[in-house]
């Protein structure tokens, strides 16, 4: 059997309707936040072998976040439409807008 390494501390949070798995000191990209004073909802907290799952939220659990960069553009996404034998071609693209967030502490 392979030796298991101790699990680190992480949490699953919900921010603007999307879920993210985060750990302390990690930077994540989330959809652009208009309200910069958002507190994440904690759905799960894992610290080593102890795991707390919320119903739907974990009571007395808090994840503190700090906004590092409030506006950042992602990679360009290109969309092509093509229909064979009808001379129809269409090309569009866009760059998604993100906010970079630092997870400071999981408590």
C-alpha cells in the first residue's frame, strides 16, 4: 500500500452562485464582481481528517477573502459557425472579465 500524506486544510465556498474549492493563501479567478464587499458562503470545511459538511451552509465557519485585482481579462474565446455547402461562415469572440481573489484564512 502507498503511504498517505496528511490532507491539508481546504474549503468549498459559494461565491456569486458558483462553487470553488479553495485553500489558505491561494489566489482564484472568479467572475467579475460588481459588489466588492461580498462574503462567501461556506459549504464544506476539511481540516486533515475532519470534514464538516453544511446543510446547506456550515455554521460557525468563515472564509476571509481579499480582492487582489478587481478587473482582469481572461484568454480570448473564439467561436466559429460553419454550415457546409451553403457558404455560411461566422466568427465571433470575446474575452471574459474576472476578479482575482486571495483566500486569506479559513476558520
